C-alpha cells in the first residue's frame, strides 16, 4: 500500500512550516495554501496532548500542514492534491531508534549469525560448516561469526582451544552479542601478533592464562580491534552498499530515524556520501532512507590534535543527518565483569572505570559540553551511572542548550542516582529488549554476577518514568533486533513476545502501550533535541507510519505481526508493504 502519488504545482506559495521553539507552532496559516497530500479515513494517534487523535492529516513540502478530520482539511485541497483514503488504518509518528550502530555494526556483524544458539554441539558444527565454506578463499579464508551467546560457555571453556578443532587451522574471530567481548582462535591470535597481555588506556583486556599466554578471549574494543585490523575489510563500495541495506531495512518496522552511537569524522563523511549532501543538486532527494543523528566516539587517550578535530565536526549536517553528539564510555558490561559497580560482583569484579585515568573522563565531559556538544555516555553498572551524573553536574551544564545529555543502557540503577538523574533532566536511553538473554533461574552471566537482590533492579524503566526522568527506547543493533515492534513488545511485557510461558522480569516495571510508543516517538525525538519530530501536529516534519491496526490496541504478543503498510519520511514513502 503506497500512500503518495504526484506532487503539487511548484508555482504555489511556499509555506514555512518549521515548528517554533519548544516544538509548538501556530495553528493558523496563510490563506490559500494547498496541501501536497491529504490522508483521510485514518485513526491518527498524534502523541500531541492537545489533540490526541484525529482522522485526517494534510502535508506540504515535507511538513504537516494541518490535523483534524476531512471536513476541517477541505480548504487545503487543490487540483493536484493527492487525497488518500486509508480506510481505517492507523497513523502514528515515525518511530525513532534511540540507540543503534548501523555503521560499526557492519564491521562486527559479519559471517554466521549465532543468535539463539545455546547448545555447544550445534555451535561447533556450525563453525565447522562455515570453515569448510570459506576454505576456498571466501571471506579471505577467515571464519567470522557474531551474536554469540555467553551461555554457550557455561559448559565450553571461553578459549581459542575450544574452537580450534572446529575451525581446522583457519583464522577465526567470533563476536559476542553485546559487542564487548570476542573470541579468537589460535591462528587468528598468531596472525594478529598477540602473544600475551598488553596495557591499554581503558579497561580492554587480552585475557591470559596463568602462564601469561593469551586464552583467545578479548574484552572491549581496544583488545579485539587488534584482530579486526588483521582480518579482511570491506571496500568502500561494499561498506556503502551494506549500510544502505541496513538503513533501508529499518523502515519495514516503521522506523524513520535513528541515533548512531559510535563513529568518527570518517563516519560523517560516509553519511555525507550516502545522503548526497555534497551534490551540487541541492534539490535532489536524500540518498538516506531514514533520518540520522550521528555521534562521534571519544575514547581514553585521544591526543589534543584528535580532540580538536572532533570538536570541529560539531555542526556538520546534511539533508537527513546531523552530528553534534559525542559518545563516551564509563564502563563495559556486567556479563564479563567490566561493568563498574558500587560493590564487587560475585566474582570480585566490577571495581574499575573504563578510563585508566578517571579524572580524564570528567575533563573530556567538560570540554565537549563547553563546546556545545550533546553528550551520551555508555553506563551499565550502578557506579558508572553515578559517576557519569557526577561528571555532567560538575561540567556545570545538563544539556547543550537544545538537547539533554544522555546516559545509555542503565542496566543497574541505584535509588540515589535515579533521583539525581531525574532532578537534573538527564535522559535515560534504555533497551528493554536486552533482557532477552536473561534466564528465569538467574543463571545467565549477567544475573549470576549480580546475585538475585541486585538483578531485581535491572532495567528500571517504570521507575525512571515515575521519577520524572526523560526516557528514550532503542535496540542497540547489532546487539538486538532492529525491528521496533520487538522493542515495543519487550517494553510492555518484559518477557519474550509470543511466548506466554516465558518468565516476566520485574513485572512492576512494565510500560503501558502508550508509554512504549512515546519511548520510540516523542521521547526519542526530545532525547536528541529534535522538537519537530515524534508528534503529528502542524509544523512538525511529516515522518509517519501507517499501520494495519493501532499499535496501542494490538496485544503486545501480536504486535510482532502487526503489518506496517507504509513508512513516510519528509512526506514521501520510503517503504510500502505492497512493494516489499
């Protein structure tokens, strides 16, 4: 079902529909303005408390012109206006994935997808089959895999020796689902020149045995990047093609925008190339199918020259993308003991900041905040969250003036920091669908390290909302699925969607259907400082989703199968179910 057809006459008066400060706009427009498109016969869920529902939307020049019913919008109809009767379908604002890695992900999500594989025999057979497949030189002879579950190594040792036989002398590199741990076999270690432990400026670690020999387990990116630099890389053309494919696929579940939580100036160059912003034809449509806000990562040990170069990128933007965001890390992950905790985990780990010089983190926060950047910090453990709040407050500002600073993940949040975060207006960017790796008996790596008392404090999204903290929801792809319907369902259920017998984790933390939708629309837009997205109201951008039924009325278990009929960005369809 494609919603739009022809455009209006170019001789008509251009209307400036830009939303006024704070996302609120004038309800009155100049006489004689004609819509490009009018959608009628719909259930419009506006996310606007002033007018929560409507049945018609008028669009002009990529912005929403008016909202009401068909009679209200009749005056905006002209000879070339496309009027589309949606016959009872539902319309919501376009969904925004508040945390994802579509560019870094193509470097990590390579080879076999081991998602859902928890039986060691199956895992090793898949590795052996892949080794046979690449033996002829495919993929440069490297065996690659991703989305590996820690649970496999409840019985297998997490070592190169455990996979050497299955990989038969070929170099192998496997990435765990969270993107924070990798396993390399003996040949990959040899080719990479890894012979023992090394010192890094962060908590990255080449795990070694008692004799100082590398085990094959590599924690955090400074360690596993050594192997990645040895493995074959994509060409520029292959990279562009894969990113186009990933971004293009987002719209199938209603996603019209996303926040990229990694990158560097080269990432912005790539977005510029995809967007077509460098083209002399400024009227040409964007090559990006969705709207992107892209962070640049600043890691421990960056020198002054590199920092200055990062700072100089603040105002870069294109037709459908912009920068202005910096991504920092305060810790790693709880599953392997690199999450930063107020009290040690059950293995005695969790007492270390990601930064070897913890004071450097605060200095970097202050430097970017003073330069007008929005700051997003990966903080999973309770102390990492608390120290990040401290650093934000010490910088003397809570936002860059338009967007609140953010904390990403917040898997374990202490009461005292919940209150402080809410009071300061710091956004909590959370991914409830990450609970899919938990087990009812608490034997998963995450819960086992925390113990039952602390594990019961995981992903406190309801508490965050009730405390008044801004919240945004996302996937963290390639850690979890990009399909936003899965994320919406997990936020509402806190269990595996479609499996009513699955354990519900902390049932007091479930969200209402409306709150879950807010987390993917208006709240996600506010989290990145966009006051003209996430709401269907005059002056807002016409980023919309047309659903076969209302995502508020469909049960969370059925939400996975709710058809997205059309996804619209800037008033134009970027996905249509009939063409899928």
